[in-house]
């Protein structure tokens, strides 16, 4: 552009400049200013007296008020060069534009006063689409919308309109990352002659894809952006205004392969106030991985001081939260020193918490499902979102059915089951049938399979697992408890450690989670809390018992009963006396194995149990920490006998614990193996409410074939250490469910009397 402007000014060669203007046809070219002088094409034609070219640019909507570096406008240049005709044309155009601008502003203000600018006006989009279809006959139309809800609302608006109901004239398609790939591929195919293609898309169509027949673009100016609120420690997913860079990308989709038109559904004032670029991820996402990499690069530096030197420093609260997470994981000490475990957690290409999960899985001989969850967490889960409402219901039921195979009430186990059965179906050449029936993306499954192999190779290269890692997954097929529908249940209310009330996402297997008063309040683990336009919700969760939490929680302390705490507060005036009283109290409550003890997990969940159970849990927690440290220092060595036996004990406890808070009532569990009960449980309406659907014939055939061909482990040790010093006892006592026991109960070692770890009812859920 600079060269073309110079040629026009110096040599009166206007053709190169006109060719650029005709080829690009966008406002950036029309209003381009020379990098040194600031002169625009309109100024060039005005001072040279090119009246026709001036009129052409004015019809394109060029900015007449633009000034060069000397403060001169196109009108000033025309007057200076005595181009009278050009002066009159520019003056008249400015007067008409001023009148039209005033009228347009009045209309715009009336419109903005009648709608919420933060919401998508589907009626305006429908009327604009109708105008485009009336004024022109050819060319696909691409509509940019923030998210799936807006796409669905716009689809409903179009299908409710008599103008767009004729499927022989209009083809309305959706483009979203969650819809099946078969639906996504339809947007690239040209429709039959006489059919107008309308694509409702998120920002996935900005840069990721090119649709060559798009001629018209409607830009809503909104997008879904995920960010992180460090002060409330929650992720946020809400609609926000796009950046100027994104607006240019959307505009460029119009006529990518031919001339086109873009309609921006926001004012020029809004356009001028848009940020130049999207906020950098370092300022809107959690940074645990980044902070750990900083310590790996320079173990002596302070993380906050290092990150202050970046181009866009993160919020200090974000840094503090990330350091706290790394300290809870054991990657950093309280004074930010890198630990040996921290070095290992930062050595794998996944989040530090995911790496620690893999270490747990290796010790528990449960690596295979952990690899699947690690890759899905780093990439995405494989379930797709159908477009049709009836298919969405079937997809939700299919996910619940898969989760039910491994115990139910878990989005994470649904992913594990989906991958396991897809892998087995692929071996039989039925992977396409499986993906279609259970609404799973084959592309994502193949990606997860490749990622699993890469991650397993990383573990093997570091000595954590052998080249053949099948021996590290001997416990990965332990069945969960398949639970029939509940009776007399009530809808659950979720409460986090901070006291915030959250809800479960409609796409979650636990969306309709309910429990009876007799079973206590279930505990849920989740990956993150997201605050969207409709409030805070949890998308992926699993119902767990008390023992997993007690064994792997960051902190567990013995607390005196509430009445003793009040007495201590009354005597708090004398510190020495109070300390002596507490020491004496600890000795008293731990003196008898049957004494009732209260323990507090992570400073918010309170449990009651016997002193013996608490002591045993403390012992296992210490052994688990020692086993992880041993594995970090000696990844290829077999665990010492004491640690190996403790890991096997933990494995048995976790297998036994299952889902105790979701135990069915006695009248249902008494005959849980009968065909009548299973037939009753198979009803969709009951199963969807309860979060349990028995497997279909297709899954049962895969399951039967897998069991028939599975290798026998009867003569092999299931001990995490891999040594032969400890043989595997019968699995029947471990997995058996005793209906006479209350939730959160387990038989204490060395005694036949049932003992309990019962969470107090008034504790936060």
C-alpha cells in the first residue's frame, strides 16, 4: 500500500492503488494511512483531482474526517490543490452523512433501549437472514453466535418462522465442537441448487475451518470465553465481546473465496471500544503448571518475582492460589522449595495433579483407567452433543448406561467405560456402531488412544512402569456396585468447602442425583467449578465414600468433640493451662481403641470414628506418602514388604468402600440379583432419575467376549510391589456388601465387629 500511494503521488500512476482497493474491498484498505506520511487513498485522489475515484471511495463509506500526520484531511488537500469539483463533492457528502448519521443514531438508540445488548437478539438475526435471502439468491450464510444455547434458540426461531420452514429452500446447520463429526462435515458440502445453506456457528469457524461457499457473515460480536476468578477460585464461562482481531477474522470469513458481505450486529461505538486482542491466557487461566516449570528452571527464585517480569504478569492472587495447589500436592514446601516429588510431577506433559493421580494408580495397580482419565482431562471427554432434542435424551441415557457398568454416578467412570468398550469394539470391527449408538466421537477416541500410548511411553522411559504395563492394571477391572433406582429419595443440594451452593450440569451423569435420609449425605469429587451465565455448576463429578477422601486428603487432624471445644474456649485466658488440657485430652481420647474420635479433613469435613480406626487410617496415610516417595526415588524397584502390604490394604479398602453413601434401601438390596428387580431397573424413566441404567445387549456382548478372552490372574500377584512375598487372597470378602452395615462402615482389621467412619450430619455437604 505504501508503494502504491507513493507511485500515485509522485508518478500519477493510479492503477496499482486502484487494483489493491478493488481486490481487497474492505474498510482497512479504503482508510489505510501511509506509514510515514499518514496520507490515505482518498487524500491522493482528492489532491490529484480524480473525481470518479473520489466518488467511488465515498460510496464505499470511506472516512472523510481522517487526517494525515500534518493534520490535513482529504478536503484540506483538495482545497490546497484547488480541486473545486472534488471539494464540492466531499462537502456535500459530509453534509448528507451528518444528516444520515443523526437519523441512524436516533434509530440505534431506540433499538438499544428496547433490548439487552448483553443478550443475542434472535429476532433481529431472523429478520436479517430473511432480508439477505430476499435480496440475493446464492451464497451460504454464516452466523457467529456465542454458544450452544444461542445456537439452539436461533434454530428454534428459524424453524418457527413460516419463511424458513421450507426444507426444500433452506438448510439450517449447526457448527459446535460438541456435535458429532458427521454433523460438522455437512457444513462443508455445497447444498443442491436452489437451497440456501445457513450455518449457525461458534467462534470455531473464525480460524479453525474454511467454508468456501460462504458469501454472507452475520457477526453477533459475542463469544464464550473461559477464564479464572482467583478471588473465588472458580472458572468462569460467560459470553463476552469479541476483540478487534476476532472481528476482523469473522469479517474475513465473508467471501473467503469470492466477494462477500459482513453484518456486525453492534454499533460503531461498541466496535471502537473493543479490545485489540483477547486477554492472554496467563491472566485468565490457572497457572499451576507454569509455576512448577518456573521452579524447575530456577529452583532458587521466588515464583511471584519471576512472573512479574513477564509481558503480561498474572494477578497476584492467581499466583498464590497456584502455589497453594502445588504445596497441597507436595510439589513445593511451605517456603516454596521444590521437592523430589515436585521434580517428577513436572516431568510429564500433563497437569501436576494428573501426574500424581498416575503415581497413585501405579501403586494401586490401576493404571489403565488412570491413563484414560489423564488424557481426557488434558484433551476433552469423548461424548458428543446431538442436535435433535430426542437424540440428546438418548445421549444422556447412553452416558448413564456406560457409567453404570463401572458402578454408576460418575462422569469420570463413564469416560473410562466408553474408552474400554470402544477399544474392544474396535478390535471386533464394531467401533463405528459403538460410536453411533453411544454418541461418542471416533476422532476423539483415536486421539485419546494415541495420547495414552505417548503418556505410557513417558512413564516407561522414566522407569515408573515396564514396557509391558499390563501388570500395572490388575485392579483396573474391579466392579463397582450397580445400584437399582432409589425410592423415597430427595433431590440433592451441593455445597462446597467455601459454603457456596452449586448445581450439577445437565450433561452430567449425576444431574438427577438423589439420596434418602437414611443413607446420609453423599460426597462428590469434581474437577472444577464453572460460573456461567446461569450460575455456578459442576460438569464432571463422581460420588465417593469416606475412605478415599480420608486416605488422600491433603490434611487430616484429630479434633476434640464440640462440647470439649467450648470448654477449652472458656479457659483460653491461660495459654499454658489450655495447652496442658489439650495434651491431656488427646491422651484420653486415644487411650481406648473404642473411644469415639472426631477428625477434620481439609479443615471443613468432620467425621466420627473409633480411635483404632483413626490410628489405622493415619498409619495408612503415612505409608502411602512413604510409598510415593520411594517410587519417586526408586521408580524401577519393588516396594519394601511393609509398604507393599499397606498399598494392598488400601486397595482392598477402596474396593470395599465403593459407593456406601448411595446404598439402596433394604427392600431393594435384598433381592438385587433377581431378574425381576433388574427388569424393573431397566426402565428408562427410573434409571435416568436414579443415574443407573443396566447395560444393553450390545454392551453385554462386548462384556461377555472381553471376559471370555481376558487373561487369568489367578496365579499372579495383585500386590502393588509386584513381589511374590504377598499372595492375593480371595476377592469375595472384599467386594461383598453387607446390608446390615450402615454407610461408611468397614470391619476393622483384627476384629469382626463393624466399625464406622461416619460424617457428621451437620457438616457441609
